[in-house]
C-alpha cells in the first residue's frame, strides 16, 4: 500500500547528541519542498505528552533499532515508520545520516509505499484477573532471574495443551523479531510479510519440544509452574513484568500492527546479508 506525503513527524532519540541538529536540517529541507514537518524527542517511560502522531503521513525515526521498536509501540500502526540509523546495528532502519535527501525526495514525489507487519498483544493473568497488558514489536521472553534454575512452563494453543517444558526460558517472536533473540535461541528466520509468530524454547532440558511457527489467528497461553524462584516476562528487551507461580501469559495478534515505509534502498534479503544473519 502507499500514501501521499504531506505531514512528517521527525522523532529523535532521547539524549542523542547529534539527532536534534539533523532533525532540524531535515525539517528545513522538508519545508522547502512544501511538506509540513513536526519534530519531537522520544521520551519512552519518562512521562510527559505522547508523540504527536495523529494526522501524520510518515514518522521518520532518528535513532537505532531500539528507538524504532519503542516508537513503533507508541505509534501503534497510526502511520508508517521509516528509520534513519543513528545507532549501531540498524536492521530496521533504511536511511543513513548521509544521503537521505534522494530517498526522501522520492517519497515526497511518489508517495510512501508501506507494508504492515504483525505485532503481538499480551496480558498476564493472576487469579483470574489481568494484572498487566501491552503489545510488542519484536518478542516476549519468559526467563529466569539471578538463580540458574530451570523454569517449569505449560503451553496451550487455542485452549489445547501443547505440553510442559523445562528450560531456561521461552521466546515468543514476531516475524520482525525472528532475527533477534529468537534466532540466537535456535528459532527460525521468518519473512516479515507472513502473519505468523514463533515459539522457541531456550536451552530445553530433556524435552522434545521444538521451535514452532504458529498462525497469527492463534492464541498462545504460557503457564508458570515455578515457586521459589524469580521469573520475568521481558518485553522487546526494554521492559519486564515479574511473574508468580500460577500466572498465565496470553499472547495473540495485536489489532494495530506495525506499518513500515519502504524507501526502496534495500531488500529484506540484502539486510539479512549485510547484518551477517546469512552469508
């Protein structure tokens, strides 16, 4: 799909020394071409007003993959995102601090092609009540705390038991997150156009449970059986919820999704190769 480009929100990484100046340069360039730029600093978890996304045709994120993921959660599919890499890996970002003018001009002149990727919604239920909920772009990880003890988990798919698992943890990943912690745990690479999610155990012990690819229409339930050890639900590697014995984590497709703009610079396969995921 595509949309015309009129209002562009420039989001800078909080505390980055060079991002504000570059955002100002890009904003001036956009005004000269007849676009309406907005500039905001991303302050995830720091309070204050949210990003002024409503009415924007494009959100240009000046930061790294972590900033992209955090901004994507807040934008929640209201506008397509495009990343300008000011971090390290830059797997989700297409533009560079140099040479951004030509691809941005192309988007202004021809419209913004974008694709929607699957995101995941989650909640934690304790004693029948929801005690925490949210959404992720990359993954959810059920993992242990400081003690090197196996977790005992139960898994169910659409209410049907998948079995019990003893492992260091469990990764539930979107296609976008399949090349993050999931692949390090032995999970598959999933093309981002697919509406599926993956379930991968971390160092399973005496278990035949293999990594699974599940349809986006499914609901996964993960039950925590452990008592006397710390267990956490980690969210996109940027936040965590402490879990108790008897808690149940429910995971399903997020209704919002994630929209990513395509600047036409790279392909998914070329990014896999450039970042060393494939040779």
